[in-house]
């Protein structure tokens, strides 16, 4: 069974086809890339997959389950998490509390329990602290658990955003330009982080990226979008050497 199957996905804004007849098929455990020039429709696809937009046409299936048009929260509960091109951490909260914010879906207590600070509240808070610290330890961030997220170096903020997404226990992780704004050393570290996540968290990864070194270094297959339509798809090396792909990027 495929982890993600997308068939004939379409959406228009003001008569403009932002995404038109888009198909995508990703195997469980795969590390897949979605690339294309600026304005090709890549982030729009992510917004369709995560419920930010509802498609005009088409079907999205996660492990065979139809999730087309569901609310963002429902799609997240089904097992889809994402990061954003522009980091969306709670920068005035600590590193620990950023991860705990994502854990609240799994650790619940009644509102009155929280207001009155009943024993169940402390039990759940303790469990979330332990789980959050466990995740941070895996990614060498536990020592900065009490640091404000906004005070961390840029590369570590990117890593924290991935950790927070993993805290929702996803089956499919969508990474939107994770290398944006990074220097070469940070990008190299990011590549290792992404590989580690795929191999150790049993998660399938779909990423949008413009850094072709990162794309060629970690993606097993690619789909190329251009003007909202698929230009080509296939093995990474073949796609990146495709004359039509080169033409689309260079604008020739």
C-alpha cells in the first residue's frame, strides 16, 4: 500500500490554475522531493495535502484512506505533519514548551483539571516533559530545553521545527524548503537530520527544496512542477539531468 496517493488534484484562484491535474504516488518509508521554479505551485500542493486549501477536484489518500478536503486538524490526526519555509516556532516560548505544544494532541486532560491543578494535570504535564525531553535528547537539543526558541541559532531553529512536527507522531512528514536561509555547513547537518528522521522514526518524507545539493543528496525520487502541472517525475539523477527540467529552471 502506498503511503500517499494523489490523483487529478486541481485548484484555481481567480480563474488561474494554480495546480492542475496533479498526480503523486509515494511509497511508505520513501524520501521524495517536489521541486520546480518559484511560483510552480509546490507550496499550494502542500496546502492542499494538509487541508489549508480544499481542492476543486481530485483525491488525496493516506495509506488508502481518503483525506480529501478534511480540516487541517483532522489531517494531522490522520498522520500528516509539516514544517514551513518561514519558521513558525513560538519564539517567545522555550524549546521544551514548543515541543510540548505539539504533544497536547496525545496528552489530554479536562479544562477544569488544568484550572484547578488537580493531580491528573501534574501527571500529564510530567509525562509531556519526559516525552519532549526524550525527543530533544535524540536531536542533541535537550541541553537547550529552557532557552527561548527565538534565541537559538537559525540551523537549530530548523531542527526544532522538525522535532516539534515529529512530536505529533506523523506517518508522513512534509518539509517546506527546510534548507532555506542555511549556510553550507547547516545544510549538511540538515541532510543528516532528515536521513536520521526517515530511518529512525519510520516516517515517510516529502520535501520541497531549491537547494539541488540537498535534493540530489537525499531524495530517491522527484516530481517536477512547472506552472501548476507536472513536468516529469522519476529517479532523482534522471530527473535532474532532464533537458526540460534544466530549461524550466534556467528559463531558457
